[in-house]
C-alpha cells in the first residue's frame, strides 16, 4: 500500500505539463486488435491501467513495447479470443476489447468488467449494440461469449438512463469499422476521448464521420492498416491540477491543455473566484498579417488553433465562492472532476450543492473529507456543502481513483499534515501526480507503508 504525507497551507506556483489522456488511450489500445499492421501511439501516459491493458493484450496476441514517446503495438497471434478474468476485473476499460475481438476474429470471450466502486455501471448497451450488428451474444458463468462470422451495419442507440455510454460507444464504434455496410450510432457519446478514438481509427483507414455529434456514421471497410497517432492531453488531469491551485491558492500554469475540452470546468473556476487565462502557443498573428489571407482562412485557422493544446494560467488569491454544480455528460462538468470540485467547495464562503447525474452514487469521498473537517450532507445523487474556514490534517483512506485526487487536494489546503492511504489508486489515472504537484511547490511525500517508517522518505514509485 502506498500513502501520501501532505503538509498543507503552501500556495502553488510555477508550471507543470499534462500527460496524454488515459480515457482516450485505453480504447485505442484495445482497438489495435483491429489493425493488420503495427500501430504506434504517441504521448501514452505511464499508468497502472495502461500496464494492465498491455498485459491483457499480450494474452490476446498483441505485443507492445515502450518507445521514447509512447507505445508500439503489433499483433503476432490472431488466434486468442479469451480475455483473462484476473485482468479484466481490475478495470472497466478492459471490456473495450470485446468489440475489436469480435469484429476481427469472429469470436470473443470477455468477463464482465470490474473497476472503481462508483455505483452500478451495466454493460447492457454494449451487448445490445453488438447484437444489433449481428452478433450472437450469451452471458455464461460471468463471461460474455460473442460470435459473428462478420458483423453487419445497422442503426444502434447508445443512450442510457444517465446519458450516452462512453465505453459502450467506444466498443460499438470499434466493432463497426469492420462491419459490412453502414452503421449509424445514435445517442452516441460526444466526449473528446470518443472523437480521438474515431480520429485514430480513421488514421488507420476507417471511414467514420459525425464524430463529436450524437449521430456517428461508420462505413465498414475490409481491413485497417497501421500508423502513428498522438493521443490528446488528459482533460481530467488538467482539471485536477487547476483545482489544486484553486484550493491551495497561488498562481500557476498548466501546459498542454485543449481549452475546448474544459470549458465547463473553466466556467466553474471563474465562478468560484479564480482568474483563468489562456496563453497561445502558436504564431497565429502571422495569419492576420499576411496580405494573401482572407477572413475565411483566418476563421478556419483560429478554429484549428482552439482545438490544439495551450498553456492555461490560473490565479487563486481568495477563498472560493459557493457554487451549484452538476456533473453531466460532455460538454458539461465531467463526473471525473466532481470529487475534486467537492473538495474545493468545502472551503467556499457559503453553501454549495454538487450533483452527479452520471454516477449518482459517486460520493465515497465525502466521509473522508469530513475527517478533515468538511461539513457535507449527502443526499440522493448530491452533496450539500456548508463551507468551513479551515480544513485540518488527518489520516484518510482513498476508495477509488478520483476520490484519491479529491483527498490529496483537500490535504493541500488543510492545516497541518494529512496522510492519504491507498494512494496507489492514483497510479491508475495520474502519471506521478505527487511529483507534478511537487513541481508547483506542494509539500508532498510518497512512501510504501510495507517498509519501515524511517525509510519512507526515499521511496518513490
């Protein structure tokens, strides 16, 4: 077990760079099963979930190796169709191998998924979508057994009771690229990670349009090739780093952020009293000064620039103002940022309300925030927060990935020392978060509690 020791009350300053997106790269890795040639993914973060999926893919005949800036994946055995239970149960994203296996190899046996304990997350829409494409699907002894000589294009809905399913859209989209005919996915997830997955598949030879809208059209092809593709920056990591500055105070720059992906989070930060700015990293001024440039070209270039990474500055020099926030599917506030926002609003001067319409039961962090002195009352799918002037350091236990981040952020603002146990949850979704916060001046140590206490200061995983 890993733990963090955090000495709070230190304002953050400096700059830090965001890693590649976990939620984008995992379905891309799963989709590499579809490729008939080697695939290289660039900007792949070094995460526990990435290591788990690499191991799972190895059991499915896909070899991978780390490169200087990413991951190279090559299929050397197209026969395996059974995903190991011990790996799939570790994280939900492992289930994304189902669609690619079925489409490329005609059969798949994949255990029902595991992952974070954040409420019921059924996979019925995944299965209904693949069945609509012509798959024969059974659930036997906790495993999905799917068969199809070749999938056929169809109209498939991905809309569930809490909005579109992101992993379901990824699974069906990946399967549909090798289906015969045209597939129309309605109620599709519009998250940037789904757009990035579609762009990745198109770079391998798929024919997909409508990405970023609720209706995606996929014209099936006979095979996909290979190639190199760079993963988008991780918007959840970027939001977490910005919220760290918001709760600890100070002024810092988070580099490599796509502003469009975090518009809702920027709005919350500004409403809470933070000053958020954007530094352009591109020489767009040259576009305006060229005598050959028409206004249409300028507009097109500016749109291109808005979808590229920028450096985002944030300044927080006063206690946050209270907010009424609802976590929703994109382009709303991400559910993966809800816990971190809850931590921030514990210090707001007034009453706040945080709802989660995506995973209404995702409030396991609340009990631990109370240990630090937060005043929070849980209601069904919501947390009512009465802001306090000061949090106080204590020993807390992380229950899942984003809850871990919320406790670390709270520790940055708490008086005294906060110990966060089971901090290894953070390794699933953040590449060395403790080191990145340390770059901004945070006083944070990581240690392995299986070692003698006096040896902990030298242990960094």
